[in-house]
C-alpha cells in the first residue's frame, strides 16, 4: 500500500507540469484558455454525461459519488479503493476561408483516488481546468506580417472531496479545489519603413499572470428503483462563483528577428503595474449548475442526459483585454449511455466488455466578431476488464467540431483518443480466524 501511495504522489507532482501544455487551439487566446476537463474517459465516451456513477469507477464531476454503502460481494465489509488516471491524444485540423493547418497534442488529463469508509467517501487528485496554447499571425492587404501572438500555460486544480450517504439511494458531497498555474501572452507589432521594408527592430509585449485561489463544487445523487429491474438516477451539482488572485508582470522588449524567425532581445523595459493598480488583480471563475437524469438496468445498460449552465458572462480580465471578443452565458447538453452483454460471464471475455456511446453540444460562451463559438462531439468507447475483480482499461474516441469560418474566424475539426486505467483494490477488510 505504501509503495502505491508513493508512486501515486510522484505521478501527481510530474503531472503538474505536463497538464498545462495540452492544447493548440486559436480560441485558447481568449479568457483563461480552453476549458479542459470534461470528465473521466468513461464520462467522455458517453457524450460527457456525469449522471451515472457506480462503485468501481471514479466520477470526478460529482463529489456525491465518493459515498455509498458496502457491497454484497465484499460480504458488506467495504467498497474498493479506486485509482484512476486518464490521458488524451488530440489531432486537430484548423481551417479558415483561405488556409488550413494540422496539429496534435498529448496530455495527462487527471489523476485521482477515491477512498471509502463505511457510508463516507473521500476523493483527491489533480485535474486541468483550462489550457492556453496558440501561435497566431495577422497580415494586411499586401500580405505583410503585422502582428504575431503566442500564448501558453493554463490552470490546474488539486482537489479534496468528501461524500456521505444520507439515506438509501441519496448521497451528497462537496469538493474543495485549489486552482493554480500561470498564463503567458506575447505579441509582436511589426513595423515597416516608407519603402515597405520590415524595420530592423520590432516591439514585443510580454505579459504573465500567476494565478491561485480556491473554489468549491457541491453535489447530490439520487438513485431509486422504479421496478424490479430498472433504476432511475438523478444528479445535481452547483459550483458557486469564486475569485482567484492574479499576480501580473508586463514588459516591453526591443527585438531583432533573423531570417529563421529567431528573436533576439536588444533591450527590455519593465512596466510599473503597481502605479496603474494592475500588479494584483482578481479573476472571476463563473458559477456553474448542472443536472442530469437517466434510467437503466444495473450492470446491464444505462441511458441518460446532462444539462450544464455556466455563467461565463461574468468573466472579466482587466490585465488582458482583447478587442472584438466578449463572453455570454454558456450551456451544454450531453446524451449517452452504455451496454454490457453479460458482466459476470466466466467463459467469455467479450461479454464482459462495456460498450459506451454518446454525443454533446456546447455553447462555449465565447463570442468573437459577434459570432458565438459552439462545439459538438460524437463519442464511443470500450471498457476492457483487466486483472482481478473489477479493474479495467478504458478507451474512448471522439470526433467533433469547434468554431466557424464566418467573420474571418477559424473552424476546428478534431478527433480525440482517450485512454484510462481504473484500478480497484481492497485495503480494508476484516481478518477472519478459525
């Protein structure tokens, strides 16, 4: 047990640095970047629904899922300790009305552990909240380079959650998040002489924000039998609005650029942000409400939906303001489910495989050039039993689209390959003596 905990801790620390470089989307240019966490691989393979939870998988979107009663096949002594780690490989084609490009990214999406104690349950781990990663250029009517923009970083979350089973079929929970990370934005304004030749020296604006602060997420899960073989499940989560601190730095540099586009800094001037009251600012993390419902036959099939409302219109950033962009309230709808041919089959491995599918539609809340940026995805996946008891490997596939070509914007067509391990083990059990 000690070795596993040490290994877990080492991966957590290494994940901190990895999780921030997980996107190359032009739309991460805005706000705090692209919101990243859409649930575990099991959730994502079902269109992103989080209404379903069970005793062998970690549901990181509803802290009430940490709680539950002991299991009959464990002699009502305990539930399993649950480890989970998820990764994503993403390949994206970006298109405008006149050009296209492709890029790929790999990221570790989450690392979590859920620990049951009677009707209580605890969860902790790390997940990404947002990711920034872009490299953009703009040109004038003569095809001369006018601006270059770069950005990277993002916000990660370390969380500690608690759940409790109030009544049979009714569970509640709360997550405490500590949000941390940094975001760097760089822009270069290119100047030309009267002959149209690029000047020897250019001006570069570098801005960095170091972010930190707490947020919370409250959850409820209700499970009720509606017939001898069917269960009805409903879920609700609420994340109140919170603020995180932003320690800001801004400097202007005079640079020279060689033929290989390598930048050489000639001089640097540090902006006195304290004088204009921008050295320390607060950023609003918008409130979020989600609810879902579903019906299914335990250990056989499930079909459900989720609806989420994010109050993104409340977001503002005095330190980095971008023209022609605003935020509106965001929303998303997810529909999905799973099917298991025969979960307890002893003579057929294939009958124990979990088949998942779903789809989602999302209004991201970002508005650029008066165009709302929408996103949708279609997903499917497999849960493959491994090892003893109920451990499994999960693989998911998603194809989707984000953005539009209207108003000189960018359309992104992407596919994601998601992989995870969900490991279950008993740490606490009664010893029996003859």
